[in-house]
């Protein structure tokens, strides 16, 4: 199988290691896999070196889209622009691996913000459409940036905390995020509930290959999350989070209304409303794809009930847990293929681990199909005994 040329060096190392395992087991059996320990250790060392700033093989990522090796197109560009920028950036970010985060913060502040200001100052339909397309392109990488930002409590050194803590209040709305909602929903809620019965974005009560069920899922999130998320925190006794989550959501929606009424509906449409609608759809499409395959035996398993990221060091555990690992497809396209009931394509994209290696494509497709079935309330009570199954 050919590898996607757009994969990062780390992705290539991990995928090549997995594909070598598959090839070896299919040709020689399990004994060969056990003899490949030294090869695994070598791959792990290479991966660690790529992320170790003190190792000669380390290369910081400058942008999400390309590896550093792909940016070295001209010697003068590398010497006079790229390397000086990397040197400066490493003195600003907390960790040298986070140079890419600073790059994208600067990108958004120097393109999205001026473009939005100009739209409100002098609107044109062409500019509005181009601005929206630019924001559509940015949204995915911005959400990755904010995922890192909220989990790490920032990405810049303490000296630059003023920028670290303020830029989201400028850029969030332009990317479709409401202020701080990603933090409260993702960290304080979704990570705690983990697609379980009380997760407001849980997929277990839906048939995951049915378009109508998906539309109900998306509609509930779009229309009700502003109310349901604070209510969730209040029910859990976390009044502070409930108040903050509700306040920020209402302030964000109110500011959108105020902008529409007093600053002009046309620029507001392209700067705030369309990005907001698009992101909410994208978040639910992505979450649906990530949590579409829920194991019918052990739905609590993080390995067997969600699409996971894998590394070589933890490969044996992923294998023992019968994890689902895919290649050449993202969460959004998993959702698209599911809603088309194209299980054969999904089976082609699965990277088989352990017992999955001996399965035919049609068997893999059938296995995936069984994991998209809606759970009944009785099954939920039985399979999630350790959680409060109240569903309001």
C-alpha cells in the first residue's frame, strides 16, 4: 500500500511500522511479530528524537500543513527568514515543539483580524465571500491550536502571558467559536463523560449510519447546548462552571445579535454567523466520526469505542485492546462514508491490528457495521453501571 505523500515524518514511521507488522504476520505468523522487538525499539527512538529539542534530528514544525523539510525551497529563504524566525519563536513559546502554535497565532492576527475590520469598514460581497473561505480554511488548524492551548493552559512563556490569554477573545469569534465554550464543553464536560450516557454530545443513543439521526444529533447541539451545558454543570453541583459556561455562551450570542443590528448584517454574516454555523456543524460531524464505532461488548473502552491515535511505543496495548485505527481518512470523511453506508471503503482504510489482521475485507466491514448500532436505554443501564444513567 502506498503512503500518502502529505503525511508527516512521524506519521510515516508509525504507519510503516504497522504495515510491516501486517505483512510479516500474514506471511510468517505471530512468531515473526515477536521477533521484531528490536525494530520497534528503533522506530520508537527515531520518533523520540524527532520530538527532542536536544537531538540533532529534531526539527520544529513551523506550520501545521508542512514539515520543515518541505519549507526549505530556497537556501536564502531558509537562511535569512526561516531560521531567524525559528530562533526567535523558540524564545517565545514554552516548548520548542510549539513553534507551530506561535506561527498560527501570528497568521490569524495578521490576516483574519485586519480582513474582518476592513469588512465592517468597507463591505463588499467579493471580500465577504473570500473572507469566509479563508476562515473556512483556517478553522481546522485553529481548533487544533485551541485544543493544545486549553489543555496546556497556554502555549507561550510567562513573559508573553498577556498575548497568550487575550488572543482567543479576538480570534475565537472569527473562527466560529463562542468565548470559552470549547474549554467548558471539551475539557470540563466531554473529557469527563467520554461519550457516555451523560455526555451531551454522546453518540450512543443514535444510529450512527443514519442521516436523520445525525440531523437530530446536530440540531440538538446547535439549538440546545447554550442551555444544556450550564444545566449539566448545575446538576453536577458545579455552580461556578455552570454560571461561567452559560454567561460566556449568552454573551457570545448577544454580541453576534448586537453586531448584526448595529454594525451591519452583511459583514456580521460573513465574519460571525457563517463561521459559527459552519464550526458547530464541523464539530458535530467530527465528533460523530470519532465516536461512531462504539463497541457492543465494552462501550467504555477508549480503544474499542473511539477512533484513536496510535504510536509505536503503545502498539501492543492497542493490539490487545482491539483498537480501531484508520489511515487515509479523517473524522469528517468517516462521517460522510457512514452516512452513505459505505462500509467497504471504511474497511479498506482500517489498519488491522492483532486478530483483525486475519480478517477479510467483508468481515471487517461487517464488524464496523455492528459498532454503529443505536443503544437502547436498557442496554445503556446494563453496560454503563458505574455511571448515573439519568438522561434528561
